[in-house]
């Protein structure tokens, strides 16, 4: 379950996501009834225990289908308390997950164990010292050099894996999108827009582009992606040929080729 941060770096949980983790997608209970019951019954305080907000979903071009839903972010303590209230095995597992996450975060603060832990702490410190531009620039340069060395020696970008597999797009650049599709097939959580790390990947904010989150693949992931591609490449390969002579090609010549994953075509050169 994703853990989010607000502008003060406080750890928060999306209540709706937690609700479906606790109850399952087939529950007949309405989320709004469930969350309002707990807020009232247990006296949770707005902007202290939980933070409500309006989420707007856009419909079609004519405005049909526009809708607004009320969502809630919970503090970790509030989320743990609600899990205890549920008093079921899933609730207990989620509560233990929150406890382990907090323990992990404290360990990072007290003793960073890898370059990504170090980067996270350093970026937090940079934000605190952002008024001092000279200090900020020095820290960024030092941090970037350390990250570059570590990533080069130990981790790969999607484009690096594509090059290793000799997969290039029509524009003759490493086919990162195809590697991303394979990673999703393997269940890697590459769509997160916040810090995340497991035995396969690490997602961190690119310090040269303050709003850009970059996925780095660890050696175990590179091995799995390579095995998956070599095993499945014949089954997912497709080729489209010209059915008649045209100014662009002759009948029977290859018009387009690539790999199809979940009905999405990734063209290759």
C-alpha cells in the first residue's frame, strides 16, 4: 500500500485505498459510510488525524461524466487505529506493515544503508537549507556525483536494459517503453510517484529535475526482464506487411514490426 507525504513530510495513507485493502473490492459497504462512521464514532480530528480533499474526475469533451469525490488522507497513527478496529487478519497485517515502515524510516534517519537512503536524507536537508543557494549547489553536485557512480556500477535504467537486449524504437533510440511493459508484466511497481525501493527496483526523484521520478533496475530485475523477454519474444513478436504495392513499399515487404504486450504494440526498427 502506498505511503504518501504532505508538504511537511508527514507520512499519510489514502483512506479509500486502505478501505479496499481491508474489505476487498467486493465489499457491499460504501466507503463514505465506512469512513464517516469511524470519524464520528472514534472522534478523529480534522487536519490532525485526517485530511479531507475533493478529487475531480474529468468526463468527456462535452463535460458529461464529470464527477467530484471526497477523499481522505489518514496519519499513520490513525490508519493503525482503524486497522485495530477492524479486528481481522488483514487489518492486523496492514498495521504490522505500518509499524515496519516506521521502523525502516527511523533506521534510514539514524543509519542510511545505501545510496538511495543517503540521497533521501540529503534532499531533505537540502530543502531545509534551500535559502542558502551556495550550500544547495555544492550539496547537489556532491550528491549527484555519488549517485552517478553508484548507479553506473550497480543499477540500470530501462534504456540500458533495452540496449543490452538490442531493442530500439523506430527512432533508433533504446526502447524504454518496451522494457517498462515487461517490468509491469513481472509485477514491478514502476508507476509510483514517490520514493520506493524493493529487491528489484528503486524509485527516486531525479535531483536535476525536481518533479521527475526515475526508476532504477537492480541486477535481479535485469536478470528477470532478460529471461522473460528471451522466453516470450517469439510469442509476442508481430509483423505487418504491405498487402499491395505502394509508393512506400512492395507487396510482401515488412511495413511494421515490433512486440505486442497486452494488446499494445511497441514498434521496433
